[in-house]
């Protein structure tokens, strides 16, 4: 059966790379904001939604999390980790004169991520902010008469017919974005194209009061069970400054004993605990990039 | 003496509200990316830089932190917390017909933050993404012949002569952005306009290895000294997936005994510890907003 998949549009972004790695011939629908995309799952407009959760360029963890925590019947059922690789690309007509480009178009975060390259190799070329790396690539493809370049990923180059003239121009290697797949029930979604890297259970824990050492006590519940935490992050609650909850990734599938017991103990200490999902995660292998020069 | 202050431009953004709350008649210079702004401090082009550190709309904590950790002689010397309040604004010519607007312009994150309002009151009006809330306000001010609105803050309304027709349209109250003031020496910067809310010391801690319970042990060093942690966040290191360091805010000024001893003990456990700054923090009071309707 064909499913309908919602994602944070437009085409040619890192989110779309994540969508294509998890879903094949399904109907894919781009939404312009994260809340709209989560609403689409809630209202059964789409079966799954793919959204950036951490360290994204186009989106932000805050908005995905804020709305995910509100939409209580929507769960994380899978995760794809995509390497962030930025390339410099131009219209095919302008491949030979890319070292003399007049302007660079991209999302401001992508421009920031290529700061060292730009300072070294294209120092006097003005950079122009666009709403996404995909929008920048589209603009460059529509203006062959201008000698301009876009910073974007390989999918954007393919989608808009641009030629990559310099690859991997981002400052930090090993920069990744986590994309989560959301669904209306707790049924994990496995991939038949990527190798499973492991399993995670994501919970939020609200401490009973802002007291020194409370977090230390909560972590004990995990530590003495040898439950490895791959992530712990304090995040402000929307009820006022200074109130935090903790977002915790346990590097393990939800089981019948260890995790439920840890949760029960935290609750007996006065904590509020919610499970956002228990799901497999995958690492996108990255794609080969062919240089035009 | 007049100082030169760098900030993440353009005008009319929340970053500019933070700058104006900390600095009076100084020379203020907008930069288009976060790394450029940090470089300006390193190269003595500016004395101070003001950048978003957490939960920002225009920027992102990741980029500020990544480059701050690299620029080792630059320290956090002060912090301003600014409430995020979004308003709907139109050109003064169009105040009477704002309920029939044809399009809404804003940054995609601001559009997402006003999701409930838009769905309830302006459901069929298309939203157009811009590179910042300031750029959206500028666009609306330049097109009085179009019946369009921008979502932006009160400073943007003032800066571009727009009329606020609906105030506080954001979904979550108590949403704040932390802005840090960076400087080339560890001299704290106090404000004479805002009341000091407290003092923080921000450290990064890299654990010796990815073992269950290691974080628990590190937190013990704080817990038994009654050092309250107002924030703890695990963040990926740029050396590969699965390697994390911790960003920790201690709710206390750097002292001669407690914090240095905690750091020494963590180091003796094999941790790498860096102090990003010890600084006072302030809460911007927000501004009164006058409705045009």
C-alpha cells in the first residue's frame, strides 16, 4: 500500500534526503512549517511525517519538540541521521568562470557553516541570504545570465540541474542532522535500504522542583541499571524562565523490566515522565558527488 | 569612551533589542553571519559582540557555540534574556483592512511560532518565508499598495514605520531567547539599565569515554557542593557521531574554592573542562505595544 508522507519542504533540502532514504514510491508532500506537518499526522492527512530534530539547517529542534510534546498521540517511530555536506554549485553555463562569481546565494546558516572556505577562497564575494538552501539553488538555476553560485547539498544540484564546482566546503566534518519519522501509533518503522545502527528510547523528565542535585538523583536510576544515555539535554518549559525539563535518549529498545522500572522510580520521586518513542536509527551513507571541474 | 559593538543583523530583530538594552550611544555594527561577528571580536574590529545562544529565531545555538569554543580567548561577559513576542503589523495605509490581507511575510520560524493564531484567524492566507522577521517588515513597508502583513517584533514595527494590528500572536507565552555578550577578556559587563537576575558560570565538560554512568559521576562533583546547575546539555563533538561533550551552566559566580575544586576533580577523572565565561544575567522587561486598531 502506498503511504502519504509529509515533510518540511521545499525540495532539494536535507529533510528531503532523509525522506527519500526511508520511503520509496510513496506520495511525498512538502509542508512549509513544522507545526503544519505535525498537524497533518494528527489529522490523518498523511501517515508519516519526517522532521529535523537536532542540529538542522532548515529547521530547529525547538519547534519540532515543542509541538511533538503537545501532540501526545504522535510518536517517534524511526530516525535517520544525515551527514551535512555543503557544496558550491553554479549553472552549467558558468562552470568555467566560477572563480570569478559575483555573489553567493544560500541559507544564512549554510553560509555560516562554510565560513572558513569563503574567507579563504572567495573573500570579497558578497553572500546573499535565502530562505533555504533549496531556494538558493532554484534561484541560481533560473538566472544563468548571472555569474552566481549557490551553497547547497547534492540533491539540490540534481533537482535544479546545477554543476558542483567545489565539494565539501563546510567547516566541520562529521556534522549531522537527526531526522525523526513521526506516526500516530507506537509501531516502529524499519528501513530495508539502510543498516540499523541501534535503537533508542526517548523520554522527557520533569523534575519535581529546582533543587541542587535533583538531576543527579534521576540519573542514578539509569546509572545503576547500566542504561547508557546517548543524550541528555535540559530544555526550558513554556511555563516560565528557570523551569526546565530534561530530554533523555536511552541507547536501548523499550523493554519489559529495566526502562519501565526506571520510569516508575522517577515518578515515585515526583518526576513527570513521558515516552516520545522507542525506535531504530539509521545513518545515511552520504552520496557520491561528481565535480564539474 | 565609545565602544564598537558587533551583532547579528539586520536591524529590527530580537538580537538588536538585546544590543540596545545593554549598550547606549555606542557604534553598533550588524554582521550577516555569526562566525563573522565572532571573528570581528577576535580581530579587534569590535570590542563586544552580541549573539543569540539559545532558542533563537534568527540564529541558532549550534553555530554560536561551535565558533565560541574555537575562539578560545573570547569569553561570555554578560547575558540578556529577551522575551519573544510576535505581532502582526501592516503598512499604516492598510490598517482598516487588515482582516482581508492577501499574504503574510515573516521568517519561517516566526510563522511556525504563530501557528495557532494563523490557523484560527487567518486560515486561508498564504504565508511567505523571508530571511528574517526584519526583512519581512522592510518588505511590507516598501509595498503599501499591497494589502499584506508581517509577523515581527515591536522594534521592527518602529524601525520600518508599520502599525501593529494584533499583538502577542505567538503560541507559547514565556518563550525567551538568551543573548550573550562576548569580549576578549574575562571582565564581566554589568548593565545600569536592567536589574541583575543572577550570575552564571558556563563550562564545557568532555567525558573520558562513552561509558554508562560517567555523567552521573561528573554531576556528583557539583551535587555534593550544592552547586545548582541551571542548564545541562549534551552536544555532539565535531569529531564524529556518538561523541558528546556537556555544556553546563552553574548558577553561581566563579569563586576561589567550590567551582575550581569541582573542575580539578573532574579533570582528575580524565575529563576536559573549559570555562566559557562567568557573567551576570539580565531579563529584558519587554516593551509596551500600542495597537493601531
